[in-house]
C-alpha cells in the first residue's frame, strides 16, 4: 500500500552510513512542501538534548558542503513482499488453465490475500480466509477458511464449462479435500507477468499474502507454463523457475524457512533444501524504499574523520541524517580509532518499543528532542525487535529507509530520570568526551571492519567501542581478534556486546539478517528449524552458541539485564601495578551518577567467566555494586529456577566487571561491562571520577603521560 496520507512532511536517508575521502554518498529525501528544502552539513559533537547535560552540540561543516537548496519531491513508498516474474508470459488455453500452490497462512486480516496471479486470474484467500478464485467479474470460493499455521494445497481449474476449487489440508493424518465446482465461462487468454503473494493490476500491487508459499504452478491444457522451486537460490533475491521465467523477489521476503516436507530430521537448510522449499511473505515487509537521489556528497580529501549530520530544513520541518567519515584505508590520522556500531544501529532501526506512550512527547517538546517515534509511524517499517502483522519476528533490517532512532536527540526512554538515550545518541557521549579532553580520533564503522578486515584498524594505538556493539558478523569478530592478537589494544566501553550473529546479504550489502535462535535475551523466538541464516547459511543466534562467547574476545560477556538504571562500581584490585588506572580518584565508589540510568554500571551488565574465554591474565579492576532487585540473569546463564551456570547464586553472577587483560602477542583489553558507562562521562562538565578513570586508561594506551590532578 502507498502511505501518502500518513507521510511525514520532510524525511530522508543516505545510501551508505559511512564513506572515505573520494567516496560518494547519495541522499534521498521526501518533502511534501511546495518550495525547495535546504541541506546543510554539520559535524556532530554531542547528540544528547537533555538541558542538564551538554546538549546538542554541532559544528558548522559548510567548508566541505555549502548549504544548498533542492526541489521538494514527495516520494511515496510501498510495503509488502511478493514475487514478480521477470518476463511476460502468454496463456491461450483451449481446454483448461490450472493455478496451484501450497500455502501456510499466518494471518486472516479481513482482506483478500493473493497467492498466485496471472492477468485476470487471481488465486487467493478471501476476506474469511477461504480459497477463492477471481476471474474477471466472477468469484468462486470454497467458503471454508483454511486453518492458520497449517499447510494446505489450493488449486483452481478453469475449463470451458466450470471453475473448480480444491482446498486440501496437508496433515499427517489424511484429511478429505474441500471441493467446490461452479459453472463458468471459457478460460480467458492472458498476457501478463505472473505474481506470487500479491495482485498486480497495471503497475499497482495489492492484496499481499501473509504466510509461507511453496511450489506455485500454472499449467495450460495440462502442460506446465510456469512453476517455481523455492528451495533453489535461497541466498538470492530470485526465485528460480523450473518452467517459465524466474521471479524477482520484492521487499525481501524471508527465505530458508521450513516447508511442507519439513519433519525435524534436518535443521540446516543447506543439507536438505527440499525441506525448505517455501518463502515467507509479509504484507508489511519494507526495507529499501528505493527513492531517487536528490543530491550527492563526495567526501573531500581534507575532511576530518568524524561524525557528521546532513540537516534538512523546509518551512517549519526538519530532519537530520547522520553519517560517518572514515580515513583512507591504511592511513590512520590519529592514534585512537572509535568503532561505530552501524550494524547494531541498523538492526535496532525503527524499534517501536511496547512501553512507548504519547505522553513522552511532552519531554520531547520541552527538550527540543527529535520528535518522531516509530511507534507512531509503523508504516515506515519496524525493527528486528518488533513483529510482523502475522506474528512472526522481523528478521531483516536495512538503513535504506528513514530510521527515526538513528537521529541526534532521539529519546529511547521518555520518562526516565536521565537522558534516556541508547545507540547513536548514547555513543555520542563518548565522542563529546573526546572533544572535551582534546583527544584526537578517527572513526571506523563495522561496515569497513566487515569489508576490509583487520586492515581497517591496523596501525591504531587503540580501538574503542561505544556503548553497545551487540551485532557482529564473523568478519568483524575476526578483524577485532586479529587486531588484538597482533599487539593491538581493545577498549570495550559498553555492555551486551559481541552477542548476536548477523549475516550481510550477498546481493544488497545494506540488508542484514538476524535469526534469534535458541536462548538469549530475545525480542522474539525463531521457529524450530529456522535457525540458519538464509543469506550465508551460517548458524544464527548467539555468538556464544557459535563457540565465540564475548569473553573470548574481550574477557567479559553478557550476564544480567535490568531496567534503565545504573549503580556505581567499587574498586577491587589493590595491586600497585594498577594504581595508574585510579590515579586522581580517592573514593572506592566510582560512577554513582550519569546521564544514562544515573549510574555508570547499569541496564545490561557483563561479567568474567574463565570457562568460556576470560584469560588467566585478566585483572578485576572494579565491580558494580548492583542493587538487590531490578536485574535478571540472562537466559543463557540459567539452568533451573534454582541453579545457573556459574554454580553460585544468581545475585553472585549479576554484576558488571571492569577488567584489564594482557594477551599473547602484546595485545591488551580494557573492558567496562556496562551499557551506561559512557553516560557518566559528561557529568559535571566532564569533571568526575568515571571521566578521570577513562582518561587515565586511554592516555596510557595512547602513549601519552597521565596528568596529575
């Protein structure tokens, strides 16, 4: 459906989230105004709108992109995945035409859902969920709703004298088909592109199907005209034909899903693809808006690496599109590299939180924060932390659409007694601290890390994460491991990092896939048999379940989750060899404050575990003083209601561990184990014990002298 009535007046996105000098970014903008919109470039320093904190801080960057005006164009977008034949076919039946498919419906929304279409022929489920055929002005229906979440074969046969519909449940115990025959006119000729999971009339697509479809077939006078085998080419956006033209898949329906033959005998689709011969279509799939480019920006050679925002303005409307400028490959411009977690930003993109309340808009208005929330605009596509309308979890994500929560000033939590930031705005607490302390840095995103491997970060004195580097590919983990083992210094300044395995699509590298397999803190659970990624065939879910626990990379891993509040750390080590970490800090309690959760150790906490990778060299510098109530042990740590994997009590396992560890080859790691750690850095004008501690560590790692108080 086209969403013109709900379209926001000014909104845009950029085709890539990061670029190096000489590379070009394409900005796509929809503006409903009658006059041109303005685009101006700023460098982002702080993205926290809280008036008690540093506020939104941006520097003019017009030296690299002069403010310009561009014609306003209202650009519509359409949701719903489907398949469309790449070529027109001609059907001139003399005696009969047959349309057939195996279906697993997931939603009967009270509207028609097309299963298979060819010109005037529309094989579908009617408003009540019964198999139906629409042929011109004639509609035939079985009148018997198909059962949801059960496989059925539906077949329509049109002969010179009749239309026959057959609806056959495919159950383990044989069930009688439901057959209806109705007088009809002779079969009609058709010259059209066949469609699967949607109706095509002219250039208008409608009647999207919600559920799985397998083996769609069109036959003319007993001979196959079109047939598709969805078990082939699962990694692609093409559904291969056994007869007739291939199907182009639009809006990325889910593949590598269990089909009608699946019996639990094989969990990996690559081993028995015939059991995965279905595609799961959704009426609300939307990942790439496909808007035309309004203007481009080529990164100049002299543009400093950093965080930038293209600000759009027209009448009283505004939008802000962040992007990240990286240095040339192999040419670091600073000793410190900040790793920007754009994969995590994208996976969370447009997360409509279930606790959102319109009353949040009061604080948003008072703080002049970013005004739009995905919970109020679901038509722009939701995140992999949400569900499709048919109840299945959203497993694909892309930044080729406007992402509301990837904006300066976006509030994730609207009623907390703190700034309530996560992801991009929260990571900017670290960026603002680096500017306040005068520490030079480059930025590299996980996109460069995925594409270029360890070469993307080679030569840096230290590489630091932000608050929540949760989602990673095998390439990004390999690169960080190789950097560390080659003598590099990793600083992990967050919590719940290096947690989920994702895959990048081979044909569209803006598209990411997540399968929420087995346990872990999950927004939804993948269906049995659907734990393996379609994009690369790898086993999805937690990296811990793939033999790469976070402890194996950075010494600590996810242990506990709570509400958005935090507690202080308490110094643990008294080894004089680590006094430099605490130089200038007199109190053992550290971080009893902050703009994220009002404490440096909060929300999601990581701890040491030598059994799954914490090295023997790890030194526990400090541990959170975690409150008695408000946190839960993560599922992968639990065994029963009485026992857990650590062997002690749940409370004993629920804490944030701040550690230092040396690795063979000269590598080293400093990790804080808390998502809210960086939120404490700007407190009191950046003059506080958390700020002091990080400054001590970072200056040491960068080879600079630690200044006395």
